């Protein structure tokens, strides 16, 4: 079965348009940071953190390949600051994460991803650059723990095993 020539030409043009439009659709890190900084809606800010965080991780990886560890540290510290800003905005506008979990859930998953990115950068970083990354990791872990506690505040108490009656020995 042969595909008509017109269909192939149309598919070719569609592919060209998609590939040509891709760079135009991708936003720069500075544009995303600017949108994040000026966003008033906390849920939108948390969702925008995903795009901004991914762009920051890409920038950190690029700097890491170039051996520019100062940029890696600064980029990941800025990510941590953005997570803190988004979390504070969520807590201010939607203090009950259990009832209004939108934003909290996305943020918690992305912070887990951020922790892994920081850990990967720590493995590749020279010794003098590791302490700032360790601090960033510790603070991200603390914020992740806070997010989990906010999302699931009513955890059941650990069940105690039933006590076995002592058997009398003869």
C-alpha cells in the first residue's frame, strides 16, 4: 500500500513547522523567573515552579559540564529560594493543604525531583563546592517534609502489637 504524495508533503510541512516553532515556544530562564516573581496566585506560582525548576536544572547541568561550579551553586540556591517563596505563598493563600491540595501536590513532587538533582550535582562537584549544595539539600528536604505533613496531617498512631500474656512455667 502506497501513501499518496500529498499526504507525505503535508506531513513534511507539519514537521518543519513544529521543529521551527520549538525554540520560539521554549521560554528563557530569565523570562520564567520574571513570571514567577510577579505571579500573585500561589497555585499558579507553584505550577510555574515546575517549568522554572526544570529550566534551572538544565542550566545547572550545562554549567556543570562546562566546569562552572559557581553557577551550579547559584542556580540551585535560587531554586531553593523559589521553592521557599512558592511554599510561603501557598501557606498564606491556602493554609489548609489537606482541603486545598492543588499546588501543594505538584510542588511536593517537584521538590523530590529537585532533591535528586542537588544530590547528583553534589556527586560531581569538587570538595570546596559541596558544603553549599549540602545546605541546599538539607533545606529542600525540610521543605519537602513540611509539604508532606501539610498534605497528610492526620496520620494514625503506630499500632502497638498486642501484648502476649506471660505463660507460667512449671
